[in-house]
C-alpha cells in the first residue's frame, strides 16, 4: 500500500457533531471551515495522510448511519479533497463500512478504517458483527480501489471470546481481505499494548503478508519513535490537538513536533 510507507503518520480530522446528531450546533458552515482548517494544519505540519471521522456524532449508530450523515460527510470529504494534496481516509462511526467506502469512492479518497471488519465485538452500541463479505463485494461492485484498514482488538470494545492473535490477523488479512491492520489501546488517546503490537506484527510477517500495521491510538511525540520501530505507521488524533484534548482544533506546532520526532 504505497500511501502507507514506513513511518507514515495519518492525522485525524475529528468532525464536530453533524446535522441530526444531538450535539449539532446548527452551523454547518462553521463545521466545514473547522474541518478545512484542521486539514491544512495537518498537511502543513507534515503528515502523510489525513483521515476524516464523525467523532462528534455520539451516541453512535451501530452499523447503519442515516443517509444525511453520508451526505454531510461526502460534502466535507469532497471539499478536503479539493483543498489538500494528502491522501484521504474515512471512518464512519461506529461501524458503517458501507457508508465509509461509498463516501471515499465518491470523494476520491484513498482508504477507509473499519473498526469491526471480521468477527464480533461487545461495544457500547451492543454486539457489533463484522461485514467483510459485504464491504469487499461492494468495493468490487463500485470498481473502487479504496483500501480497507481493519482493526484487531478495536478500542472501546471487548472480545466476546478469547482467540489467538494469529487467528485474528490471519482472518482479517486472509479471509477478510483487508489491506492493512490497525492496533489500538483500550480507548481514544490510550497507548497500545506493545506486546499486542509485536504479536500482530509477528503474525503478519508469519503469513508472508506485506500489509501495513498501523497504531490506532495513543501515539505521541514522546513515544512515536519507539512505537514506529515496531509498527509501520500511526493514526494520530489527540496528541495533535491544542492542549492534547481530542475535541480541540489541530495544533500545527504539535503536528510538526511529532513528525520531526521521527
């Protein structure tokens, strides 16, 4: 996956609540401006790619967001595509891979993140089951080349049954046909378990795959070098925000500091 070369940093554009969500403030133009400003700060700071996520839409729909969410996100991602040069990704929370893939394809983005691609997890939205069979077939139907990054042991969730990491990795990349793996901590901003990260990378190497393994949370300017000695890249949100607060605006100096830490 060319857009995820070694030490790739993917910066997050966390969208405030979209129209229809409880926290929406009624000002969609301000939301668009915020997204564009954050994206420019990430790009100027030196990230390799940008991912857009409906972070403010809690409580999240489990796996089928309303059509107005798809419309709003498509508009924002399309504007970011026109305004930036970075590769773009889409994550539709909680787990609407069909929406993410459709938005990314329509807006000429390059990748999506799917929290539960294969298997099932216990979450605050209940039990969420992966739908790799639908996502990958839809990609073929759309004649899309959007890449799928899939989580293993996704944050804000628990396993329904313990299974070997080797099985999870093999099924995600093999039977699930994901293009890359994401490994996170227990929640937003939490550092990954390095033993789990090392195990995922070892399993990936053991099946002869060249799919990238990316960090999904908890990467900071202080730990990025050590973590990227193991992983291939990192999706970074909280550490790049003003004051280290996830919901704040992107701080270009924080972005530059993390990138220069590589």
